[in-house]
C-alpha cells in the first residue's frame, strides 16, 4: 500500500504492507530511527510518538491508520540549532542513562506539557508511569519534566 503521511510537519510517502506498524514505517521506510521499538505490545512506551497532539504507542498503530493525521516523532520536537528546553532539562538532571527509553519519555512529556504546562508532580508521575525505564529510577526524569514546565507556559 502507498501511504501519505504528515510526519514532523512534512508530507512523506512510503510503500508498506497493510499490517506495517507506524513504528516500523517510521524507522524502516522514513528512516526516523529516534522512535525505538521495545516490547511491541504497547507496554514499554519506547515507541511513543505524538499523533494529533496525543501521545500514542506507534507499535500499536498501523501506518495506514496514520493517514490524514499529524505525526510528530522525537526528531520533530528537536531543534536543529541545539537542545530544546525539555532536552536540556533531561541533560541537566541526568534523566537518561542508556537512552533507550528517552525518545518515548521526551515525546510523552512534550505532549503532556503542551496541554498541561502546570502539571503537578503527581500528574507527571502518572503520565510517565506508562513508559518503562530500567536505568534511572524515574526520579531524575520527573525532576527534568518538572523543571521544563516553565518553557511550556504561555509567555505574557
């Protein structure tokens, strides 16, 4: 099947089998390898991308289901000139170690803070609880997201 997708604000086309997941399409057809594939059951959160503003497990969504929707990957929330405030906060707080969960954590946190820039620590912990990390113990990740909230607040 030929699919036309909007990924990171750009129109993209790929030829995929009908059963191809969005994660596999992003990684293997569009070469956006920042989206990681872990469990392939929607449990670990490593494959999280943003679809129409919501954090979505791309291993559970077919590429054909993304047609007509806006998809943003971790590459799409990055800046060509350097780290975003969220990424810089992850760095300052040592919120990554092996880095496997990091793209999913970043996209999940970005989606949350875009809609809830004043999210409480409890809310952040709740939302991030769907993303598994075997290295950090979550404390630095939560601290990084708490610190990054200011960058998402409307400027007056």
